[in-house]
């Protein structure tokens, strides 16, 4: 059967992804579980599962259950995808592929040594799924340690943060410039009696000085043409001893990401952010890169905590 242009394009796209090619190269030598593939490649488990699902639909990969775990291996396929993969495979000689195979052999040996689940993923546990073990669950557990007082959530979006902290705050005000986004926040938080909503520009906040114990700027600064002005607007709203909490993307050069997410700037570095906070009279307690994404373009997150004098 001949292929249409659309079918040909889909087939090429299937095998144009480097992560899927890594998986195919690995599975030609070993049958591996999703957790083991995560350990070998360093890719996120959800990403591997998505790739495997696509490869399985294309008839390139098959799964079999062994001892309660699903092991994936190459399928004995004879379709168009298999034909293209056979041609490509004959030309591939890649250093990353060789390194992956060496790691896979170590994983196989570990599997045979009778390690516990925790021992098998030690050092990379955050990449592996375990029932109930999520960042969301951890956040809900830790939030109970806080007593937040009166909170201002600037550029609050649809209320995800407010939903998390409302029970630990005396009051929470969600501020966003978008009426549509605030409507979604009202719906999310309709049962929270201590949450209020305000449509306003974060460059001109309609609150009196010293009104809040905590001010949050969570991924808001990328939407400001002048992030320093936003900080200068926010810090005076704190009571003495109150804290401002900021999370933002570190300075980068990826203009395509800025445009895709309607960002106004290319992030803020920790040095600049710390200086801006100090210039507004805040005492900086922490200002540094706190996380780095595991895949390209490896965006970094800067977190800052500062206290009003």
C-alpha cells in the first residue's frame, strides 16, 4: 500500500525524535520497564511513557508483564514504521546509544541482585513514580507548618497557589489583570470564604502600605516590562517583618519560549533580583537558582525570599 503525503510525514515525525530513537536502540538489546528506562536515560517517567505509547501504536514496541511489571521490548513488526527503522538503524552509530546500553546492562545486573525499589532508584528517586509520592502531596504536607497571616498573591492566575495556602492564611487576595483568569480563580475557590479577588495591573496595586504579612510573586516577573518596578510596588505593601516570596525564570536567550508563553522579558538573574530587593529596603534572606529543568532548553528557576524591615 502506498503512503499519502500526510502518512509519510507522520511516519518521519515518529522517528525524528532523538528520545524515541534512544528507546528503540535500548530495547533492541534488553526488555526494560519504564522505571528502568528512566534510570538509564535520565528522561522523565511521564515522557518515556508517552514515547512508548506512540512507538507501541506504530507497532515498533511491545509490552509483556513479568512479575507484575510491564517490560518493553522491540516488536517483530513488518509495517512501514519497521521498514523505515530498519533502514535508519543500519546507519546509526552513536556515542549516546552506546552509553545507554552500558547503563542498561548495569540496570539489568541490579535487577538480578534483588534490590528494593528504593535501592534501585537511589539518587534519582524524583524521576520515578511511586504511589502517592508527588510534589503536590509534599507541598500539602509542608504547608501545614506555615502561618501566613494576610496574603497578597500578585498575578495569581486561576488560583492554584491560593487554593494551596488559603487554609493557612487569615486572608488571601488574588490579583490578576485578566478578568477571564480571575473568573476561573473564583470558580476554583468558591468555597473559600477568606479569599478575595481584585482585577488590577501589578504595576499599580490598589492597596495601602503595610497591608500584608506575605506577598507572593510566583512566575509573575516574566510578564513585566520593568520587573524592578513591580518589586518596588510590592515590597511597601508588607508590614514590618513581612516576607515577599518570588519565583521566576532565570535570565536566558530563548526568544521563542518568550513569544510562545506571552512573556515580556527573558527572565531575571539572581544577582539583579537581589539588588532590586535591597534597593527597595528589603532584607534578602535567600536569592539563588533553586531548580533546573532536566531537558532542553534547561530553564532554571530563581527563588528569592526577603523580609521587610
